[in-house]
C-alpha cells in the first residue's frame, strides 16, 4: 500500500528511479524503478475513485500543464 516506501526501499537496495512517485490523474499513486538486473517495476496503489467526467477534466489539465505528455492522445 505504501508506494513511496516501496520505491524508496528499492532505490536504497540498488534500483534506479525511472519515474518518481506521484499522484496520477486517474486516481492511482505510482512510480517506476529498474532493478540491477534490468527488470522494470511499476509500483502503484489506488488512492481515489475518479468519475469519467473528472478523469477527462484532469487529463485535459495535465496535457495543458505538461507539454509533450499527451502527444497523440485526444482528451
């Protein structure tokens, strides 16, 4: 359940951080690491239920505030 602690422990054990842990527009909190053997691990937990209407609103806001993240996506 504690994504932050899991990713922190993985990094302190030799994994490299690929994507920092952060809340996602669709209601999960997630991050990614690559272990010393080259395996990529995505760690996530569900933190809130997001309605389709709210998800569309959040995705549009993300695409506006993070140029390049939504290339090819129609929000």
